[in-house]
């Protein structure tokens, strides 16, 4: 089922999903400030949707896809299910506390000032992502590929949070400059 350029609040979307035979694809829909707490959004696809301030706390997001969506200030606390996908999304100041995103391709997402505390990002790809001022406290980053990500300024707490992540030599040099104020020259 394809839903295009519609506007939904929480109850309206729940009703549309309940009436669908197969999980729907929502394209260019508006779900701004929609209350989707504890909703079953399993396998639902959101493409180029405006979802600023949406509440997805406790939602079942198994295999849900958010592609090109604007999710500024959206809340994903304690989401359930076996992971969900975020691609090319703007998640400025979003709350992804403990989000299950391991092994996901998060290419092109903007996580500026997002709360990624305790998020599971193990083995995720964050190519082209903006992590400027993102809160990574206790995030699981083992094997996370940050080589193409904009990391922003790094202090010791941020460096400790990135334990196990994969970064480039240039990123490591910039971290050293941020931490110690040293000058690095090529050998």
C-alpha cells in the first residue's frame, strides 16, 4: 500500500496501518509531532517524510525504514524490534537513546546534537554522517565505521566514547590536535 503526500497524526496513521493488508510505504507524508508511542510500525517505510518532533518512544520498529526523512527533535527512546534503518535522514537534536542500529548503513544521516547515549551502533556504517556535538556517552561503537563522518571537536570523554570505532589517520590527527593542541607535520 502506497500513501503519498498525506498528513497524519498518531491515531490517523495507526488506523491507516490497521487497514493495510501489507506494511505501507509513506512517501512525502507529514507526521510532524505525531504521537506514535508504542505503535507497531514493523516493516513500514517512510520516504522523504516530515516527522519533526514525532514521538516514537517504545514503538515496534522491526525492519522499518526511514529514507530521506526530516526527523529533527524526534524521539526514538526504548524502541523495540530487530533494528530499523535510517538513510539520508536529518536527525538534528533527535533522541536515539539505546536505539538498536547495529550493522545498519546510516550513510548520509545528520546526527548533529542528537542523543545517541547507549545506542547500539556496532559495525554500523556512518559514511557522510554529521556527529557534531552528538552525545555518544556509553554508545556501543565497536567496529562502527566513522571514516567518512564529521566527528566535530573531541575531548577525552568523546574519545573514550568512540572506543572500538574505525577512523582515518586524518581524523586521528585532528583528535590529537583537539586534545593536545600539537602541530602535526608529514614525515
